[in-house]
C-alpha cells in the first residue's frame, strides 16, 4: 500500500507512458497480465481456462473514455465479443466485466448507461452475465446507481465494491439482497485517507467485515482476492453464515496471478473465476498491477534491462 501511491502518480506521466509503450521488452511484461490484443486472443485464453475447469470474466481494456464515438465502439465490441462467446459454446462459463468509464459514463452518464444496457442485453442473449467493475471513489455513487438501474431489467448484473473504501460496509448491506451478485475486492486505486483505509491491516479488516455481510446475505458473494488469509476466511464464514439454499460463493483471481492456487481451489470443488483483460489499452491496468506488489516492479525493471 505504501509503494502504491508514488507508482500510480508516476504512471500518470506522459513520458513514462511513452517509455513503457516503446520499450521492446514491455510486451513480455504485458503478456503476463493481459491475454492479448484482440477477440481471438481473448477466446483462446477463455478456452484454455475453461478447459482447466475455471470460469472466466473477460475485460476489454480501456477506461476514462472522453470520446463518444470510442465509447459507442467499446459497447459494440462487447456485443460482438458476447456473440462470439455464445457461438463458441463458451457461455455461461465465460462472462464479461465492463468499466462504466470505458462506456463513456464520465463524459455523459446517459451514454454510459445506454452502452451498459446494450452489453447487458447481449450478455443475456448469449446466456451469460456482465459485472460492472469498481473504479476510483469519485465514480462509486454513479456506478452503483447504474448497476441498480440495469438490474431492473437484468437482475443478474454484478456489482463490485472495494473494501478499502470506508463506505463499502454500508454498500455491502445495501447489496446483499436475494440474487445479488457482488464482487468484493480490496480496491486497486490510490485513494485519500478521508474516504479510504490506507493500512494493509485496516483494509483486510474491512474486507473481512464486508465478506461477513455478503456471506450472511442472500446474494452471490464473489470473493476477489489472492490473499491466502482472506481466502481461508471465506471458507470459514461460508460454513458459519451462509443461509441454507442460497448459492455458494465463488472465488475470483486475476489472469497471471497465483494460477496454481486457482487450480487448487477448483480441484477442491470451489467455483473459481479468472478475470482476463485483453485489448490494446493495457497501460492503466498494468500500472495498477505493478503498484500492487513491489516484486512486480522488480520483474518489470528486470524486463526493461535495468541492472538493479
Ligand atoms: C477478479 C478480480 C477483479 C477485480 N476487480 C477490481 C475492480 O473492479 N476494481 C478495483 O478497484 N480492483 C479490482 N480488483 C483488484 C483488487 O482491488 C486488488 O487491487 C488486487 O486484487 C490485489 O489485492 P489482493 O486482494 O489480491 O491482496 P494483496 O494483499 O494485494 O495480495 C495478496 C497476495 O496475492 C498475490 N498478489 C496480489 N496481487 C498480485 C499481483 N498483481 N501480482 C502478483 N501477485 C499478486 C501476492 O502473493 C500477494 O501477497 C480485482 C481483483 C480481482 C482478483
């Protein structure tokens, strides 16, 4: 957590972006976390993961769209992807994740919602679901309002909440109703202490409180973490709190992170979904993954040829 703020601040520099994008070895680093640039690569990754008994959520990379045409094109791309997934027989094991800002929500909330509706309708036609990613805290109210609006027509749209935000325990209470799919993650954005817990232990404690609320609720908890202590806790809370007859929780992890643990949990009978990003707009995503873990920055610097 301490290293994250400077790394995410540096990531906003144009010079760094050019350096990273131009470095020849960058592609190797990107490949660890990103499935590829196009639909074909996304489908190939989805096929390989489902063959291992894992479920998948595909994320077309892109965020903070400030161009209405690009926002519309992003929704179109999701619609086309969902058709291809259904044609390939990959649904319902494969769903999609979407960012409201990629659909133009910052530019115009109505445009974002219209795009999200088209994606949700295409997901339903394809026999699968869509989950709306959490972005930084300035977007939380608008994103959760969009999810609520979508759920009036598409009840299985997934919400995402970030345990690092102080508000999230209350959001979990609101979201723990029947059938509600809720992904709980720690939160990937650098947030100010006025709205967020900033110490690792505090974030984990918040995650545990939120998880207990979701497990005791009547929705579908989606436990998105690689943290071994929280994965253990999820199993124990499920045994203690899960109401009879409600769907079991699922685990979610990122493509390229703790693959052996993904297989271990699936072999033990859990539903495990891998979040698989693809597309050419990988910069922001990659920077958040590097910021999460100093070892990833070292991995990255080594790949760039830095002797340190
Ligand atoms: C399926 C999924 C969906 C997500 N969706 C969102 C979202 O919509 N919005 C959002 O803000 N955030 C999202 N996140 C990111 C999340 O908020 C965290 O930033 C991220 O998962 C790291 O936190 P952690 O819970 O794994 O715990 P950490 O304490 O960061 O990690 C625990 C352990 O996991 C391993 N690990 C974790 N991250 C990495 C990594 N990058 N590389 C290698 N090893 C690692 C390490 O062994 C580490 O010690 C998502 C995460 C997952 C798994």
